[in-house]
């Protein structure tokens, strides 16, 4: 059993239970600040945790800017006291009115929107003009992931057109590059350097024309340490503060430590050499493909299959007679912590082997007030 995650007395804890380890979160946050060269350069994503108390913790460590994926996350982050909130998701349909209402409700927070399509930005502009508002916007640039964003070669043209819309104030570019996640650090650094130089050229063209483009947000957890070495732009990690087994395996150069684990118990011995945990995919993220979590400190078995409430393991050949007893407590590090956190209404927070707090997963739902 790994003593890093083990609690002093889990006997009365309901399983499965998601546990955050506060000291490790603080350690990871300090490391990210160090990598960035200061807290003022970080613009972290809250989607990995969706928790107001996590935002407040990082505010206390000097981070003032946060990125969100939903209106609910943006409301939560503003309510926590963030100075800047970026909604890094295209605004369409009813979300436009919700977003504008949010801006009016939290005048102490500066909100930022993104866009990658002239029609979408024009609709946002129309709503802003109707309400006599001026919306800060960053152009969302496709850095090769092909999820959202305008292709890099079309960015300059779209930016100039959007900058003429009276209800919008184009301030810069949002450049998320989840595709820059090569396990080799040097390869990843070269990819990031090449991409940043191309973006910098576009920014330079705007400056020559007198078009404002000073706010640049780059990267995610795999790439932000590389961006930190290439430019002085804002950096946008997300998972780094909690970390997970996926990053531990695929990105060995990152020095972050897993700060979350799921307490689970052995509930059955369905056949010789097998044991079942009370941890199905309703308790741990079912993505990505492959193993969905690692039992901390226990490498004598391998996963067979998982259903909604069950996870069956088989002992390795040399350990077939060492099946853990019914009731044995294990701690599983999720492969992907972000969707795992969203499966729980609250997480238990541990320090020195004891549960000291409970943090609500505030923005787990898509709507809070707005």
C-alpha cells in the first residue's frame, strides 16, 4: 500500500470516495508558478476541478486569472474573487445572453470571450451593441488540434474583420495546443517553438498596422513549460495542479505529483485469482481508452473489465494466491482526473493522513444562477 495516499482511519468512509491531497496541490501550484516565472503569468483552467475552494486556494497563492469551459465555471470563478475570467468556449445560442448577464453581475471581474468564426462573433457583437456593452475578446486559434479555432493561416484576416465590430474589443489570441503532447521533451519543445514563432509573426503584423493584440494565452499542461521558455505570454495549464496517472505515464519530464485518488474496497472474489472493486465507470472517468486508473502501491494485478459499479482485476501469474481480502482498502489514481472530478458532488480533502475538509464540486452542473 502506498503511504502517500493512505489515510489513518478510513473505516467509516463510504466508498468509492474521491480524495484531494491538499499539500500536494499546494506543492504542484508552487511548481507551476516557478515554471512560469511568477504567478502573474499563469492563466490556469478550472475544468479539472470545478471547485470554488480550489480557486480560492490559488488566489491566495497569487494567481489572479482563470480560464473556464462553461458559464457555470465562469460564475463560480468570479464569485470566488478572480480578477480575470476567460470563457474559453465559443458563445452561441442562449449562452450569449447568459454570458452578458454574468458580466453585469460581477463588475469587479474582467471577463474575456473567445471566437473563431465571423458569424458567431457578429452575433455576439449584435447582443453587445444592443446592451451598450463592449466585450473583451481573444481570437481562438487552431494550433493543430482541430477541435476549435481558426486555422493559423486565416487568423490575420479574421482578426482584422472582427476588430471592426463595434461591440467587441479584440485584445489578442487564445492558442491552446493539446496536440503538443509528445512524450519526448525536446520534440515537444521544438514543436512549441515553431508554433510560437508563427503566432509571433502574426502578432507583429497587427502591431505594424496599429491593431491591438497584446494578450496572448498559450498552452496546456504538457506544453506550458515549453512556452515558458520561448515567449513571455500567459500560460494556461489545467490538470497540472492535481495531476493524474495519464500524465505520470505519458509525460515523465513533468515534475508534478498526483494529488487525487479514489478510495475503493474489494467487494468480491468472483473466481480464483480475481477480485472486484466497488469502482465502476460511474466513479472514475471512462476515458481515455485503456487502463482507467492505477492502484497505488499495488502492481500484482491487472484490470480485466469494468462496468457501471464494478471493476474486476486478475492477479498476475506469480501472485495468484495473494488475492486481497474482502474489505481491503485501495487508493486508485485516475488516468484522467478532469472528468473523474465531475462525477462527484464533493471531494474529501486530506492532510497528514486525515480528512480535514470537504470541497463542493461547485460547477459540476452546467447552470448555477445564470
